[in-house]
C-alpha cells in the first residue's frame, strides 16, 4: 500500500494505491458553515513523524472564521487511520460548522458504476434494485448517506467485482453524545445541534464513469433520506464552535480481497467486532428470570368469545404497553400475532411448570384455528375479526389499523399522514381480494406442527392437527413453481397474487420471495413422515434461493407490511428466512453448497446487527433506562436502521447451528449479543420502562428518526416518533420469539449461559 501527498494547485492532496485500487482525495478538507459557503481546502504542510503523516491546513471562510485542521494519517497493514482535529483560530461570532471529506475510489478493471457493489449496513445492499430497473428502489438515487446512529457497523463498503477488492470507510471513534432533535430543527432542515453523530455515505462520481465516492460528514449530512419525509428530504446538523474550541473525529479506510460482496461485508463486520464490540452485555436480571414474565404476559392476553359465532378464542396481544391489553380483537395467525407460536410456548410452559391452565388455553386456541380457519384448499386464513365475525385480509403488522379504522382521520391517528397517504391507493386495489401471505401461512403451520410433536411427546396425539399440516404441505407442493419458487401471496384457493405489482412484486426475484418460507414446515413433515416429496420440495426451494438471492445479496420479502413505496423490500427478516431454509436443506441432505449459502446469509446478518451502543438523550425513554443497541438488528432498508425490531431472536438457534457446523466462533458471538442485547426494552420488576406490567416488550424502538415531519404527533406506531421512543405497540410475536429462542437453546445446550454454550460448541 502506498500513501502519498501529491501537489495539486500548489498544495497537497492525498493519493492511496493498493493492488489495483486507487483512492484520490483532491480536497482533503471541506468546511461548511451553516447558512453560508462551503470551503474546500488542500494541505499546506505535510510532515512525517514516526511513520505517521501529519497534514495541516489553514482554512479561512468568509474572512470572519479561521480554522486550523490537523489530520494524522497512520498507515497499517490493511488499513489507514485518519485522526482529525479541527481548531477554531478566530471567529467574529459564534458559528456552526460541518466538516467533510470525499474519497474518489476506482479499481483497475472497472469501466463504470455497474462494476461496483455496496453494503451500507441495514440500509443499502448491492444496489437496492430488486425490480432491476437500474435505480435504487426506495430513494431513487445511489447518492446515499446515513447517520452513524443508523449504521450498525459504523461502516460503508464498496466492492470491485472485477478486481475482487473492497474498500470500507469506517467511523473509528464511537459517537458518545446526542440530544433530541426538535420540531423546529426538523422544519429548518439544516440546524445547529449538540451531537457527536456523523454520517457515512456513497455516491457515483460526477466526473468519471469508473469511479465512486465514499464520504464522511461530521456532524451528519443526509443528502437523501426517509428520516423526515417520503420525498427523501435532505437534512444536516452543524456543531457550534467558537475561538479556542476544537472538534475531533477519526476514520479508518480498510482494504482487502474478497470473492464476493458477502465476504467483503463479513470481513468488515469481523474487523469491527474485534475493534468495538463489547459482548459482555449486562442486565439487572438473568435470562432465566425473564421467562415466567414473558409467559404470563402471553397467557393473560388470552381472550374467549363464547357469544360469537364458532366460539373464537386466542391470544389478542396487540396493545399499547401503557394501556394494559387494550380492546383489540383481531386473532392473527402467523406474523405479528403468531397464535400457534404462542401456543407452542404455552405447551412448553405447561411441561416445565406443571400449570395445566397454560395448556388448556393453547388447546382451545388451536382447535378454533384447525376447525374454523382453514380454507377448502388447505391454506390457512391469516386473521379473524371477532367483532365482524369474519376473516379479514392483507393488513398485518404496522398496517393493522387498516383492519379496524373506518376513515382517513382515524387512520392518520395511528399511522400518520405520510404512511396513510402512501398506502391508501394500495388499500383500494387490495380491497375485496381474499388471500394470505406465504410467510403467514407457513409460520402458522410450522408452529402447529411443533405443537403436534410436543403434545405427542407428552402422550397426546392430535391427528387432526397433523392432517391440517400435511394437507397444507401437499397443497404447497402442488402450487410450487417448476423453478422451485413460491409466490409472495396466494388467494385462498391457491392462485398466485401478482397485482398490484408494488405489493406482490414485478419480476421473478420479487414475486418469488415467498420461496424463503415453506422450507421450515416441509423439513418437519419430511422428518416425521419420511416422505421424500417434502425434502424434494425443500431442496428445489433452496436451489432457487441459491440462484437468485445469495451471491448478489438480494435478500428481500421477509416482512408482510411496509410504510411506503413497495411491500417487497430488502429486509433483515428476509436474510433470516433464507438462512433458515438453507440450513434445513443442509441438515437434511448434507450438501455443502447449502451450508455455504446459510453461512453467507448469517454473515450478512452481522451487517444488520448493531455492534455498539448508540447514544440517546438522557431525557428520552431509552436514555432514561440505559437502553443498549448492541445485538439489535435493523428492520428493513426503508427506515435504514432508524428502527430496530424483535425478530432476530427467533433465528438465533439456527445461527448457532451454522456456527457449529462451520466452526465459526464469530457467528456464535453474534448469537450471544442478539440474545442478550435484545432483552433491553423488556419491562421487568428491576426496570419497568413505565409500562403497566412486567413482561412487556415493544415491537420496536427508534434509534433515529423515521418519517418524522408530520402534523399529527399523537398517534401510535413506528413512524413520526423521535429517537429514543418505543413504537408503543406490543404483539404476540415478540414474547413468542424470545421464548422460542431461550427454549431451543436450553434444549440443545442445557444452559442459557452463553460462554458455556460457546465453550460446548467449540470444545476441542
């Protein structure tokens, strides 16, 4: 690696060359003064002290403000560290600045921007272009910057496909301070702010086809963002500085070889795990202590409606944590209200505690589902409205208010004007169409099969449960496409749903995203029956996944809901289900290519997962309760890690088996921080978060802003809140997934002490 400071326009620039990669920094320093000019500067002086280059520049802006920049460039084997100090030499009045640097990157054999792929953790994967129209599917531009608190690995990575080389730009120091952004600041868009949060980003070059930019801003500047508005509004923060004050920030340029984008991303995640990860996550309670509280919250959410047709019952755990259980009476099967998952955990609770009432309520819930919720085709319905005494369709998760809100004004109370405005047209197109998502159907049947096996193990055979699951699997085999795929959703007769395109997908990649789900139940039924057709269907699906999603990092379609733009989007849960399906294909065939695929997905999951604790304003809910983000995963690319949710814990047992099979200890450590870190936000007697009872954990938490420019500040939901808020929504999936993880770990490893689990896995 060569680090040089060539002369341009009589002053020094920066040039870095390594194995066919060239990085030019023609203007190493850019200082933007709030509401005034942006001043670019080169270095005046370069000196070498003990192999560290000290580069200095004096920058004068509008004659009133003078700054002295000292950049220390330290060259290591595979990286270069830049430590920056900005000193205010003079200022006629107190001013506010932002300081930036753009790195112009190109590889030897790249001809244009198409020859590069990218990972911005939790936000931008490859090109975010699954509809394959040549542009980012969400923001519509490849010029993207993300605040540090929206960046789980504090990195951005560019990969040169033809040269098998990558460059990662990393925030080297950990941001320590942030304060709540006000409504006035949001309205101003560019504002003074007391924060240590910067931003990292990428962009195509405006000058050369074969070049791309990596860039850093301190404090943050998001040139295109969904933090404020669906229109992608820009916004930026500026730090106050006066004569005699200094600002400091540091960065790392990491270099390396990689066979593909996954390896490039993983090497950066590993580099950061070794640098910044503290996996010793502590709570004032143990994992074991959480179990009875989570169980009782679910158990007490059971509702029985004997006066209604067919005597519906189930766990209606959709409520605000500040209002007990609320009045919600939609029974949801799969996804956020996963009834059969809750039933499985209630059976496990009855087995462990001897409390028969756990089992009794689970039995009632399953019998209503089995006897009244299965269509003639064998496909299950997703939601039953107790109030309407009929099935309702499509509006799951964050869009649940569409099921029970009768007018726009009421919808905006729950979802905000931006989401409602974006979704009303879709709602009209879907109205009257009866169907179900592939994910929702599969989840309900997977956990029903686990319930069947649990009861059978304890001496009770429910043949009607098994018959329902087998009929579902047979139907899925019948409607599986010749390429191994399943559609994202189907009518209740089994006809694929493809309209509207923005909801169900526009091509084979998007429409086929249903492929990632059925493998889990097919694997269970194959194991139980020994019938080869179920394993064959699983492997066909795994082959489709390997062909379309793994190599190009196009993991999409895990979520049923969305806030705007399109429903079929790149998300963390899509990665999780790809990982699980490929793991099951490996376990049933022992084909190494499937393990390779499962491990690849697991490695990408590391990029979705916070490896550090972001700072919160101490006056926010999360700040007051010392909420730690380490181990939490972002939701999907639209909020871009402005929002973390609870789903990763369900897949930790899969992750741990992949770590075991592949001998990869870093993946096991990832499982550890997810399990421990995601106990934050849980109300326990030692730390209640102001909730009405122990055992409550919200669906998600705001790590930054998300569609926060709204006129309605009263509603409940994930958007239009402020950093440090919860989303004020609980559902059955949250505790079900957490309990499933802990239960699975205890069964396999006979302990919940992660150091002992890791010791077991990697014992020589």
